[in-house]
C-alpha cells in the first residue's frame, strides 16, 4: 500500500494541484505557540495560516482530506478546536504534547467530532508513550525536527540511525495504531537522500509521510503551471519508487538500514566540522 502523503498549504490553487496528483491530505497549520523559540536557529517553515484558511481549503477539496494542526494545549484550546471543527476539518493534529494529561484533554475537547492524530516530538512524549497508547485516538506521527532538538541531536535523521524511530514504530504496530514519521524530499534530494528514507518507511511499517518544503517549494515557483509540472513529476517518481520498496527483500531493507546509519554519521561529522 502506498504512503498516505500530506502537503502543507493554505493556498487553494496549490491545494488543488496537490490533490490532482494524489496527495491524500492537505494540511493547514495553525501552530505558532512556542515554535519560533524552539526552531529559531534552524531553517524551518513558520506558519502564517489562520482559522479562516480551514473552511477556505475545505471548500475546494473533493478527494483529499483536510488535516489541521492546532496549537499545543493552552487556555484557549477548546475555542480553537471548536473553530477548526466548525470549519470542516477531517483530522485534527495535536503537537508538542508532553504528558498523558495533555493528550487526554485534547481528546476530550475534540470529543470524536473529527479524527485525531498525535504529533510525537518531545522526549517527554517518548517517556509516557506507553500510557498514551492506551487512549482512544486514531493515529500518531513522529515529528523528527522537534524531537531531535528535544534530545539535543545534530541531525534529525539520527533518530532513524540510533533506533529511536524503530523502537517507537514497534510500539505503535503492536497496538495496531497507524503511524508515520518525518517528511520526504524529492527523490535524490535531501542531506539523507529521499530514497533511503522512503525505504525505511517501508521497512518500519510506516504508512504516513509529509511532503517536505524541498519536495515542491511554492515560494520558488514562477507560476502555477510550473508548480503543476513539478508536482506531476515529483509524485510520479515517488510512487514509482514506492512500488520498488513494496517488493523489497529483507536483505534490501537491511542493506538500506546500514547505508542510512553510515550516511547519517557522515552528515553529523560534516555538520560538526563547520
């Protein structure tokens, strides 16, 4: 089965292009609380999406689901969640949770009015994940960017090579909860090439991935026609490579796992030398 793919945008034209080429979920990102401080020294996307974007994007989608990432639990979480549900979201994502109580509050606020997904991205979340997995939610995603910062690591894919992602995936799989991790770039791109990451998704039983900014960066496109062409080509090569991964042998998976470890170590060494 092909990966369920997410793409972040609040632009209706971009959302329709992504949907046209088979992106499963369009992601409106409302998370702002604390994000600037956490990620101030890294090149990451800081969202400017608004509550109004929820109903705007929902109104143009015909096949793709709408996913909305709200803020971490705060004093106005109930109003925010209610507004997102009123806007028509299909799935609500909770980021930066650190305790079972955070997740329990979130689930009570949603009250099964939409599907729920948890973004695991703190070491505190890892420490309490066994208890969290006893709760009633729909799926979970490992956020490699913030989680590697939480552990004080140099490169987010160290979480792949050091066994953290594999350990968590085994826990999720044992509970029968759908899961994914991180994002993927265009094939042949990224400090750790996308092909190696995709193969790890298949080895670990992950069924969800975010299309990263480098997969198709709307800010670098001169026109929507160029965006359309880039998305068409990117999705075609991605799905073709997935077909290879879907029939990979255990020997291929193991060779890729070892290659990932070597490549990650090389990237970390290079980054430390700067």
